[in-house]
């Protein structure tokens, strides 16, 4: 008989749990007063706000670090060939000067070998510029434009004949940009008003 009594008592207790205590004497007495509980709740809310704010800041910081790292990696991919490009543009200078010299000789000299050399140099120069363009390396064409200290270096001044003062009149060495970043300044002559 005692197992039945025990199970009935357990059922009543679980039913009572679901419905809630009916007898106020069953409620546990808490040693803290209402005022102390209220202070504790306020402190906990402040801690939650503080931790939430710290979490948001940490999240923002980690996002900034991620973005900076990503930019660094992208720049390394784009500009990792910068020093190699600087060396190559010197080769392009030599090739261009050689092609110009051959072009000056070619009309006066009917030698077919010289003509073939000139044509070959022209093809190599065109191909080199096409490879440069493919990798984001571009030659500047500043003649007629305004002087920009970030892109140009003044090597001489020329009289402004039919040009605005401050305009670039000639280029003595080509400048190059890699993906919009100047890797070699153009050496330029800037037009100035003649002082007579």
C-alpha cells in the first residue's frame, strides 16, 4: 500500500508544480529584501549594457582589422610587381629610343634589313605596351595637361607659345602609373610666360 501512497503524493506534487503553489507557506523565503533585489537587478542591467557595448566595440574593431587586412592583401596583389615594373619601363625607354633612331634612318636608307629591324622593334614595342596595359601599367600622356607634382617632375621651363602658362609643353622621360599609382614621375618641361 505504501508504494501507491507514495506515487499519489508524487502526482499531487507534480500537479501542484504545474498549477503553481496554492499555499503561500510553500513559497521559499529569500533572505534579500525587495530593495536589495532591485539594486542587484539595476547592477546586472548596467553590467549587461556595459558588456553589450564592449561586445559591439570588439565586433567593430575586428571588422576594421579584417577590412585593413583584406585591403593590404589586395594591394600586395596589385602592387607586388611595382619594382619589377620600374625595371621594365627602363627597357621600354631603350626600345622606344632605338625604334625612333631606326625610324630616322629608315627613310633615307633603302636597306631592307634596316626596314625589317624597324618593323620588328615596332612590333616588340607595341606588344610590350599591351603587356603593360594587361597588368595595369600605363604610360602617362601629360603634354597639354596641367602640371601635377604627384605625377610630374619639372626639368625645364619653355616659353608659352600658344599654350597656357603652367601647362606641360614637353616630356623628356615618360612617366608610368600602376593601377593609378605613380611608379615613375614624368620628367616634363612646363610652359611659362616669356619675360621680355
